[in-house]
C-alpha cells in the first residue's frame, strides 16, 4: 500500500492540540468542551486530557467553569524574539563601556521557556578574561543571573519559572535558605556570590527591570581579581558599575527607576 507523504509523520495528539488552538483563536467568547468537539467533528471525551494539558501549560484558560478560551501565551511567544533582539541591541554599547570600565567581561541573560539564556556578551578588553558564550543555557539555582531573574519576580512567578526550569518539582529540593537568599537579593538590589562552577570567579549580577518593575534580564560580570592591573576597579567598585549599567538599561526599557549617578 502506498503511503501518503503528508501522513508519513503524523502526530495525532499534536494535531489535536493544534486543532483546538486554531479553533479557539477565531472565537471571542470561548467554547465549551462539547462545542469544541462538535466543531471539530470529534467525541467530547477525545479532548478532555488535551484541554487539561493546554490549561496547565497556560495556552488556554477556563471561563466560568466550563468555557475554554485562548490566553495571550502564544502571542507572547511570537513577540519574544524581536524584544530580545532590541534589548541586546540597546545593551551592546552599555555593556562595552562596562567592560572597558571594569576590565572584566559581562553578559546579559533572560528567562526564556524554562531556561536562563545568555543573549548578549562582551569580552574583557585585555588579552584574557572569563566569559560565557551567547546562547548558553545556565542554571537558575546556582548562578548570579539565575538568582536575580528569580529574585525580582512575584512568589507565584518564581514557582512557575522553577517548575518550567525543572519540569517536575520533585526533581529539585529548594529549602527556606534559598528563598531567603532571593529575598535578600531583592532587598539589596544585586547578587554577589562565588561561582559554583569556576574557582576564583565571583558572579556580580544586577536586574534589568521592565515598566512593571519585574526583572526582564540579569546583567552579570564574572569578576576575576586582576593582580597585574592594580588600577582596575575592585569587586566593590565593580558591582556598583554593574548596578549603574543595569539601571541605565532599565530606563531604556521603560522602568521607573532612579537615575544612576555618574561615577
């Protein structure tokens, strides 16, 4: 029997989910499970589990208990890449200036679909330094960038980010000390911690805030003491410069923050 090429790689469950999303995208007031089944010419029982998963993942919401409607999550995913590119573009000259002032490398990370991802990076101006490549995925739990991305979000958002990061809450145990640290970071405005990956490196991280004062990115300098450059800023001076640059980026992003003073 000849196989239709269009059906060779069929994924029925995926097709069913996409059918639901496409249907709801054209409806303003939402549809019940029975109405969805009728319009798609299927049995209502076929859609129960699929609708449950779409609700749990945030693509669909329930209205008045029995009606389902599309959320803005798909719209947010579609809009994600352009704002990220704009943010990286705005950040590049400021990050370059930060690297020159501190004599250290720095990078910018955002939370994207379950991971902290580096979207921009500046090398140290001298012949060596410690840097992380653009596109690298880094942990939320033991990096300065990850701590800052979590610290400047609501408790509900933190838990959603953590769940998306690990896929299952049972995969990680985060005690009270971890959440206390996040609250301390929020209070003082930055993270300063020894690298959990590389000896001799300190992560100096500050938040880039959006108009709603939620963290949209973390600016991090992997600080290394430069014994051959005594005039270079020390760790205390460097974190102030990181904070200043993050505040400048926040202003560009529309956040209502105090104007950083010139150093």
